[in-house]
């Protein structure tokens, strides 16, 4: 499905492995998708949803692109499906009919529970932080164009955006003293990013003392282009079906095991305000999928 020497072929992990449903190649429409290497569980959920809807499709992963480039290409029909977090820009386009949303929480609400990557030598630097004022002593790093950065800035936390982060390169900024922390979802970090980052930067560790919490949801964003009409309808019907039958949770539990309960306990939790949306973003029919970590 990928050109033999393409960058996207090297980066594709789970999305295309099994997402070509049984059908002759000429019968199945092909769609372009932007995803992340950490989202193998999402590819399995999409496969199951399309199978439940009786819709055969093949997918090809796009190269990495910025949020603004993705939004532009989606409106042009050059990216049909994006597995990306909700942002104010996406919601504005949704209201204008220039983007479509399947509001299923692919990470079950856990994306908004953030733990901080720190340098191993600074593993206890957050041990005495008890509130937002204590957190403001540190500089947070985030990927370029991440809207999370705006949440931290709205809370008066110094924040620096970093273009190259996918393999843990932000450790270089830590070593230079340009940032202190790099928050990401605790669940996604333990399941994927911590071992992935440590392959190149073994001195990166996850802080054990603090959790930052704000509403943050990854969902399915579909192009408004007519080419994506059938895909959008199939995803809506299919996700309704697999959520009703419990298949969504079975797949999620198999491919995205919850961290040990001890990983959540004993941490100071600092709640931050999301100025743009809250849990109401998740459709009522999907809200029972949201998980609440046991923090006691």
C-alpha cells in the first residue's frame, strides 16, 4: 500500500495492519489518514467499526504534518481521516460545516491525565509541588502547534514549543536547561512513549509525584469532501454498533492495558482549566466509555 521507499511506510505501525477488509482491491475505496505510531488500538477499533458497518476500505498513512496543514488538507479532501485531539480550530470548522466529527473518545478520557517526563537526575524535582503556584516555577515543553501549550499558558505556566519530540529529542532542551518538564498522557506514556523515548534517551524518566488533569480527547475527524461521505457514515454506524455490543471495550482492553493502579496513586493532582471545552464534547452515547483513574 505504501511506496517502497516512502517515509510514511517506515512510520506506519498499526493502522494498515489489518485495516484492508476482505474485498477485491478495485472494490474498496482508498482513504488517506493521519495517525500516530502509538495508536495501534485505534486502528483496530476503526477496523472493527467498518466491519460492523459492512464497509470495505483501504487506508494509506500521510506524512507527519502540522495541525494547520492537516486542517487545510482535510478541507481539500487530501486527508480523509485524522486521529487527532480536539482543538478550538477544529471545533470552529465543525460549526461551519467544514469538518466532521465522530465524537468517540479513542483514549477513553485518559489523555487528559498528564504525567511529566523529566531527566533521571531530576526525578524528584516535583516531589514538593502541591499546587499551581509551585508548578509555575518550572518551564514546560510541548510539541509545536500542540494546543495543550495554550492550556498551560492560560494557567500562567511558562511553556516552550519544540518542533522535534517524537523520539524524545526534547531531552536535549532539558539538558540545556531550556525546559524542565514535558507532560504527556500517563497511560499513553507507560504503554508506548516511555519505552520508545528511552531507546534513544535512557536518561528520560516519568515523574512519580504529580498529575496534571484537564479535559482532552482524541477523536475521529473526517474531511467534509464528498469522497469521505461513505466513510463518515460507516464510522458513525460502526462505532455505534461496537460500543453497543461491548466490542469497543474488549478491543481497547486487549491492546491498551491500563497501567498498574499503583502508577496513579500517591500523586498530587493539579486540575487545569480547558478554556474551550469539557466532558460535554463526548457524545452522551459514548460517555460511559470514559475512565476515572483510582487515585486513592
